[in-house]
């Protein structure tokens, strides 16, 4: 479920057409409406299953342009649920760098900052393999992505069973190097959990202003 805003072209009040404040008010109203809807669902589920932990799952588009026009208040929802969940894909390809920009790691950091005492799950940890998917680098990419995610706050991961959707996204079982790296990364992280926890407890070097007006 998503709350989608109307375009400015669809607003009938012509004298407010050029006023950004009207669009902001409309977006804020729908933003809060969507948040209240999910909050009501959470309240209902807690009544029906009080002993079950609740999880809210969000896509990894928190830092994309225009995200504030649609969606809900992630910070408010993080307080209501017991687990912060996401569906974040990890890309192994970058034209300029050995590894791609750590967008998923940044997203894990955001979820941890919104709810520091709650675990962060990635329920669809997809690996987007580029043209080098069959090379020896695939293992190193996937293993590094697992470690990077854990150091930035990822608590649990699940790899989805998928049919090929395009030239890059596919079931990791089709790529032995990627599957082996995924499994080895999880085993290594469990074995070295105290060290990983020590890294994660280090204070952040920078802070990001996170609010609807700033977005």
C-alpha cells in the first residue's frame, strides 16, 4: 500500500496552482493519512496476536528524489513495530569503483537511527549481478556486501527465490559463487558476532537531518 499524491495539474483550485505551500499541505495530509492507516493495522494485529513480534517492511528508496511525495512516516512506524524490515537489493557492478555506492548500507543506518534498540531485517536481499556475474569477482563482491550490511546495522537477511526478471536480477541459486559467498558471509558473521557488534557500537562520524521539510 502506498499513498500517492495528485499532480499539480490535477488540482482544481486554480488560484493556488502556483503556491508550493498548497502542494506541501496536500502531501503532508496524505503522508499522515497513510501513516495512520498502517498504525491502525498494527494496533489491530497486536490485539489479535499480542505475543507475535510485528514488522514493517519498506523499500530501499528512502533517499531517492521524490520519495517524500509518496509513502509514509518511517520514523513514526519504527516506534510502533518490533522489527524494522526492508527489501534492499545490492548491486555488485559499478562503472568507476570496485564496489557500488553503499546505498543499502546507508538505508540500514537510517533504520537503526530511527529505532536503535530494534533489529533490522532484509527480507529480500537480492544481488543484482552485472556483466561480471560469471567471473571470479562475484564471490568477493557478494561476501563484501554481506559484511558491509552487517557492519552498518543489518541483523538478519533472507535471499528470495526468484525467477529471472531482467538481465541482472535473478535467483542467486543460479550463480554458485554468489550463493557460496552469501552462505559463507552469514557463517562468518555469526562466528565473529562480538567483533561486528563492537564496530556497530561506534558513534557515527556524521549526522543527517531527517525530516519531511528537509526531504
